[in-house]
C-alpha cells in the first residue's frame, strides 16, 4: 500500500466514526422524542404539554432568526480553515468568549428583547424577591429559611442569586435588558475557563479543538435565561484554578494557595446552587489523578470558608438544602411522574449537549480529562436516579453539561494525537439550538 493510501485511511476512518456518532445521537434523540410525544399524548403526569421541556411550542421566524445561523456558520468556517490551531492561545480564549457571547445573544434575540428579559420578569424567578432584602441583607439571611413568600426559584436555591441581583440593583443596574446582557456575559465566561482547564490537563491542541464544541453548544439556548450561568462560571473557575494548583512543578505554598482559592470559589458557587457541590468530586479526582491528593485539604478548607461565613451571617446551608428538598417534594413531586421524567431527562441531556456527547462518552477512557466528567456525570446521574430532574433540568444542568463533552476531542488511543474538531457534530448541534429556539417558548 502506498504512503498516500495509508494517509487517507485514518482520515476516512475518522470521518466514518464521526458519522457513526451522529447517527447514534440522531437515533437516540429521535427515539426519545417519539416516546416523549407518546407520553404527552397518553396523558402521562408530566406537568407540561411541551415535554421534554417546560413551556409551550410555537413557530417563530423573524429577521433576527438569521443572526444565530450567521454566527454558527462563521465559527465553523474559521475552525474548518484551521484558524483555531494557528492563533495565539490568549487570542483564541478572547475569541472563544466573544463567539460564545454572540451565539447565546443571537439565539435569545430571536424573541427580541424579551429573550433576555422574560426570565427576569417571571413571578417564579428571583427578581421578585429582591424587594424583600431592602436595606438589610443580614436580616434577609437570618430569615431566609423561615420567611414565607419566596419565589419558586428562591425556595429551591441558597440566597446567592437574590443577593447578587440586589447588589446589582444597589449599584444602579436596574434595567432588565442590561441585567439580561450582563448575566449572559457572565455565562459566556464558561467557555474560556473550561478551555484553560482542558489545556492544563489534556494539552493545548485538545483545548484548541474543543473550542468550537463549546462556542456553538446547544445549551446556549438557556444561557441567556437562567442565573444558573453564574454557578456554571464559578464552577468552571474553581476547576480551572484546581488545574493550576496541581500543575507539574507547582508545589508548597503556591500549590496550596491556588487549591485554597479553588475551594473558596466552589464554596461561593454552593451559595448559589446546592448542586454545585458535586463539582468538588471533579477536583478530588483531579488531584488524585495528578498525584496531588494533599491539595484536597486546602480545597476542602477553602470550600468551607464561604459556607461558614454565610452561617455566621445567619444562613445555614444544610438547613436550606433540607428545606429546598421539602419544598420540591410538596410543590413538584406529586404533579410530575418520576418514572417518565427520568427517561425524558436523558432526552433533555442529548438535546442540550448535542451530538458531541455521544462522541465524548465513546472516548471517555482515552482522555486525561476524565476527572471533569466524573463530577458532572455523577451530578446528572444522581438527579435522574433520585427523581429530581422533573422539568427545568436544561437550565439546572448548565454548570455540568460543558464538562460532559470534554472527551469529544480525546484521541482514538490513550496518549495518541488529538483528533480534529468534530465540526459535523458541532454543526448539527448548532442546528438543534436554532430549531429549539424557534419552536420553544420557555415560561421564564
């Protein structure tokens, strides 16, 4: 066999595998959607007529609908032409952030300004709780677990989201459109932070190839409509800092200091979402995989600092968790079938992560980034098996989904060269996001 033929064989094999991954994702997704449709038609206890999501369906096509396809096409062309492999890595991080922000905003603006403000205006969301803080956030914390009248969102979360919106109001940022843009900008930070973490563990080339996967991820549909993006950004910062702490050649106080910062960041994230604590499992696995287990002591101590500080201020994290669980049991569980929603949750995951999820799961054993998938995967699996994913998981899982596709850029064999970016899978995922945005009207 000639050298030219041998060179073509790996390329043909990679193309075939990418198409096989796409076919698997399509088969699983279409089957799941068909079963979900049957559940809705049969009158199953779902609590929504728009399963696998909450909300309602409509067809909305407007001039703004062209924005997202333009952003997606431009990104894919640049990646296909190898631009992501050639630019300075810092420039790539800046471009990845801008591209992610443009992608999320272009999807939200299909609904016009309402795409960025509707969630904030919902009576079930945090903004309705801000007046209760008044001029005394300390008194608000003291009464958080006992005061009646919280919104549905606040009852299921620690006080972090409400206090963040209160602080933004205090500095004069009261316009809902400006708040929506700011929160989307915070959510877009996830992409460069994840890329920094992947670079430190999997290598720079893998991070470069992973950039388009994150920039055009379907879960961007919910980035502009959920405060969970703050949790996602804090969680990504914690893991990126943990990678920095455990880097080769960093030891002693420098390593311990960065590990402490990683824990403190994770602790702050836990004051925004009880589920954020699951990302600590990724840090534990990361330190053991890099033979730096003693860093867990510094990170564990760091995670306790914000939680204990909140407790001294009046909010007990564990009590809040138990009350949130009791509220969920009374408000959601009797009206939404755990059996049906556990299966539908898998459909939500397939749609939110897109086709790269299948490729990532297939290559999981070949990536040094497996610790990232452990924390995120266990968090999603726990919520499914415990019956906690009964609608709204597409937003609640935002802190975890970006890590579930890390292995999409893993080599075919452990230690081998990083493969090209799976642009076919990325393109289909982008189309999925455009279709979901055009058809789904979320209730928040």
